[in-house]
C-alpha cells in the first residue's frame, strides 16, 4: 500500500478526528480564558471586601473600647463626659 491508497481509505476519518481535536482545543482555550477572568474578578472583589472589613472591624474595636471604658467608669463612680459638647456647656 502506498500513501495515496492509505489516504483514500483513512483520509476522511483522520480529517474528522483532527477537526474534533481542533474544535475541542479552541473550546478549552475559551474556557480557560473565561475561568481566568472570573478568578481575577473574584480575587479583586474579595481583596476590596477584605480591606473594607478590616477598616470596619478596626472602627468597631475602637467603639467597643470606648463603650467598655464608659461602662467601667460608670460602675466605678467616676464621671466621664459622654457628650463632648457637654464640656463646653458645663454639663456632664
């Protein structure tokens, strides 16, 4: 058998197989690109949310410390001005 007869016999089959391999390879490339885009979006979104959460938690911690100090001073009988404007008016 020479190559021409081999091509006549198996050529269409090989062509179909190569077409499906090429088509699936292109589909996989598109899928990889889509997944990478989604991963990048999720990473950026989560990073922004994490920064925002850190800021909120820090502010909440400061408020909790202030409330804890206020409660402790009330239990101890010390007078702490709860309203900063009350200092100016002579109120406590």
